[in-house]
C-alpha cells in the first residue's frame, strides 16, 4: 500500500489484516527485511528505509520507476545499466549480502534519473565479513551474483531477450545454466 503523510510517498508492507498463518509468515518477512536494511545501511541501490511500524508492518521509500527490463532506453544505456548492476552486486558480495530476488526482473527498477534500485529485501541472507561463514561462502556469493549478471546481460540484449517466445524449460533450468556460465567466467584469468 502506498501512503503519503506529507513527506513524500512510501510503501507500507502490512500483514496485520491477513489470515493467522499469513500474519506469522509476514512477521518473519518484516523482521528479516528490517534486519537487512539495518545490516546494509543506506545504499544508493536500495530504497530508503523509513522504519518498522509494528511487528507486522514496515515502511520504505516509494521508488518512482519501472522494471529495468521494460526501460525504453535499454539499447542506448545497456552498458551503463550492466555497469550499475555489477557495481551494486560487487559491493553486496564484499558485504556478504545475498539478495535472493535479484534475478527477478520485477525486483530491479530504473528510476527516472537512470539509477538502478533493488527492492524487496525480505528474502535476503547475509554473513558479515571476517566471519568464518563469509570466508567460506564469499566465492558462492560472487558466483550467484555473476549468474545474475549473465541473466541481466541476456534480458538486456540488443533486440530483446533471445529466450522470449521460446518454450519455457522446467523451473530453474535457466538459473542452473547461468550458474554454470558464471563458474566458467569466474575461472578465466583476468584480461591483461
């Protein structure tokens, strides 16, 4: 729900009026999303976190924008968008932050000024740098984000997504293929 209390529009995620089991799941989602915003702090590629309203609701900045996949200037600014995605994902990798919905085109928006914004942090996972888990999983996080870059390179391809109109394979097939390509890409020595 979008609310404006005089300081600009904000999105309120509220699970209070739902069934008991949806309120329970919503409470977990609200808690995780609030903790994700607290962990990352303000970042240019996330909406501003306004605050937790109660156990079942939180408020974030309303991002004026459209899905990156539907942007009208993709052909002209493709490299810029991919660069922004890579910068954001590299920074999140260093933080040990895994935005598990970064592959979903509806969760990556383009603001009117051309900046990229990730929304919906409820499904995020993070391991602070310096901890054993971060040292063990950092390469996996980098692999995951590289697979996301490959997916976005495909979706923003000149002339549109080449997979559009084809029969859809079983669930997760594209993701597995992208992970394989990312693994091969990350194993290549850097260009001199």
